[in-house]
């Protein structure tokens, strides 16, 4: 695994995410990430996933790994398949340690990314450990230093939660009931 600084940032992120009912894991390789995701999803009874194949998923051969675990993989036509998918797997751009927050940053408003991360009951977010940043200020500075400022930036902190006027908390009304984050070194 990576250096002491990334270990400290990861522990901070994990504590913040778990405080809002998210799950957090860390692995060394893309292949390990695929295996871990398959195991976690099987343990939750998931039989199908909407997989938006980012660089980590392709390198780790997620589609084949999940299929070998008898999980049906849907990797296109997301407008049609995500309403019935039991989980969605995406790769996010950054993670913010101080908040336990994930950041989606795309050149355009990537509809497939948003469908696979918000329309499913379980969102599995894969993130490179090297993109774990200490705080919001550094995250915004990093985004502003990109060659082109993204057309879409979205922030995800834990599973979807809302409360009514009497402050009764409900999980998963406007998005995923579960958020699983897998850091890949």
C-alpha cells in the first residue's frame, strides 16, 4: 500500500464515510478491487449490476470477474437497465478525506455516470487512492488547475438521506440506500 500520508487520509475518509452509513475498503490492485466488489455484492444478494466501465474496471476485468460470480453485468443502454439494476458501479474522480465525500468530475454532464450512481439501490464507487485529497479547498484548487474545468462536478457523501418536517430520517428515498467505496492503490 501507499505511504503514511495516504494511509492517514484514507483512515480519515473511512471514518467520515462510515459515520454516514457508508462502507469503505482499500485494495492494492484493480484485480483485487473486482474480486472484492463481487464478494461484497454477492453477500448482499445482488444478482445484477449496471457497470460503467472506467479505467480501473477495464484494467481489473470487472465484467468478467462479476460474471464468473454469477452476477449479470449490464454495461450499456443505461437509461433502460438502471431502473432494474440492483447495483451500479462507477469510477469517481476524487475523494475528500475531511468530509468522506466523493467527487464526480466530467467534461460533460455524463448521464450514464449519474444513472449508475443515483438510480440504483447500491452504488459502488471505485476511486484511485492517489486522488484522495485532504480537504474541500484542495479539491477545488485541483479541479481549477485541470486543463479544462469540468462541465459537471457532483459531490456524494454517503447513501441518499432525507428527513421530513418532523426530522424523521429516511435513507434511500432520492438515491442509493447503500454506498460502497473501494480505494485502489
